[in-house]
């Protein structure tokens, strides 16, 4: 049950620089200087992983993992709902992710990359399609 969330987080914890939310939380808990020092040590340890995976995959795996984790969470949370309700929630969740991707440059915490939008949509699709297909098959039996 937690595997999609763990897989979704992995690309974020091996980044060279922390994402804005992690940096804010870490700075609030440890203090900015201690967090920056701790993340620099961690980034040095995870450098081989980044080198092995490569920058293109590292850059887009985060968005793919986030979409998969979000879609899996919505699927689990709405498992007892009707198909229409589940798909509506999936559309809302995916829309929020795509909206944040589109707005990150204007909001001042990143840059827009169209490939990231594709990864977000693909991540939602790889969770929703098999899940809904399996549910439909179970109702036929």
C-alpha cells in the first residue's frame, strides 16, 4: 500500500538540491544552516545514484513518481466510491499537479518544462488505467 508513495518520494530524496517544501520544512525543524549542511552531506552520499540514473531521468522521474504516488493515494482513498467519483477525484488531483507545474515559474519556485506535464499525465494514467480495468473485470465475474 505504501510502495507507490515510497517510489514517488525516492527521486526527491536523491536530488542535489532539496525541493522548496523540503527545504522549508527542514529549515524550520533544524534551522537553515544545519539543514543546508545536512543536505549537502546527504547529496554527496547520493551523487553516485544521480550519476548512474542521469540528469534527464532524475529531472523527470520526480514528476512521474509524484503523479504515480498521488494517483495511488487517490485510488486507495476513493476505493469504495463509484467509478465516476474516483475518476473525478483523479482528474482533480492530476489537474492540481499540472496546474502547479504550469504555475511554478510565475510563483517563483521553479521552471516550466512541457515534458514534466507529460510525465504527470503518464504517471496518473499508469495507475488509473490498470486499477479501473481490474475493477471492471471483478464486476464482470
